[in-house]
């Protein structure tokens, strides 16, 4: 099981997509890579890290939590309740790198992830949303030739890394 945290957040630098959209991207990527048997769920941050952790444990009944080393404060709290297995982040896929490439207007972002994720980012108008969240001018829409006319443009959120659970 993979838990996507901060699922109530969207249209921010660190979470430009909704929890539902992030879940769909991860499921599509796992399928594209031939990974089977992984259940993906979303988790709201709620009012606090303890609340989120309690909710996660009640809801998912994990035998253990796998947490990257960047989640040390969360892991220390979780270790009181369930075994925690630490892992170092590896691999070439980085949502932060993808967002930065999109924000800079660098088309190489499409080579940083799977084709299924590229299609979903484009379907969700992700290039425009990310550029707005990073304070970059929105490129013209391929359909209208004008900058996006959406109401309530996303505001820039805090900077930092995308996490599976709320940062502490």
C-alpha cells in the first residue's frame, strides 16, 4: 500500500494536483512499469501530524511503515505505534524535478516520468497550473491562443519536497 498524504491540498508548489489526481498518476505509472498488487490510498493531513498518523494507522492497519529518511520526525512518532522501515530515496523519478522543469518551460520534463503520467499532467492542465504555482507566466492555451482565463488562479504554496505524509 502506498499512501499519498496532503490529499486535500492542490494548486500549490508542492502539491499542484489534487489527491485524486496524484493517486491516478501513481496508479498509471505503476501499471505502466508493470508493478501489480499495490493499493494506493489518499490521506488528508487534518489538523496535525498526530491526527494524520492516528487516522492512517486506524484506517490502514499497517504492519509497518516505510518512510524515506527525510521523514525522520514523522518516523520517530510512528515508531511508538508500529515498526518503521527506513529507506533512502533512489531512482530517477522526482516530482520536484518534474515540477521545476515544467515551471522553467523545459520540455525535457516529459522524459523524467512515464508516458502515462505525461498524458495525465496534460489532461489535468498541469503545465499551466504548475507554472502559475511557481509564479511563472502561464503559456498560451493551445486551444484558444490566450493565457488561461480560469477564475481563482492557484496561489503559490510553500516550497519544499512532495511527501507521502505531512512534514513535521
